[in-house]
């Protein structure tokens, strides 16, 4: 089974849907997996799975707000694997991404 670390910039409609289905009321500290990356920095993620892949999605304020405002109709014109489809909430669009590290 593949393990993929995903930050907000690479979040796809498919992974967002899996997150909302698994954590319909949001995630809490018990759902967060913490580990050190290759740079020795602590990374916090929540896990979702498909038949062949484990996705570790890095937690962030943008992720929480996007999950809260999720509407499947917002993504009907996009492919399930299109990372350009998921955009930060409007009031956070210009914020510096706290998940700027690319861990893939």
C-alpha cells in the first residue's frame, strides 16, 4: 500500500471528500498523527485511505476551514485528482501558506 503525504496545495477533490466523509464533524487531537520528516521537523497529519493508498494530509487552518465549508457541487466541474480545484477559503487566499514545505 502506498503512503502519500499531502499538503493543502496538493489537496484534490477526491481526498477532500474522503476527509469530510471520515471526519464529518472535523478532526480532533486524537485523530492527528505526528512524526518527524527528513528535516527533523514535526509534521501533523490526519489519515484517510483508499483501497491502495494511505493519504496523510497535513493539518492546517486552511484545511479545517475548507472541510467546514465543503460542498460537493463546488467540485463538479473538476477531475477528482485535480489539485487546482481545491482553493483556500476566500478570506485566507492571500495568507502565507503555513504548509509551504513540500514533503512528497
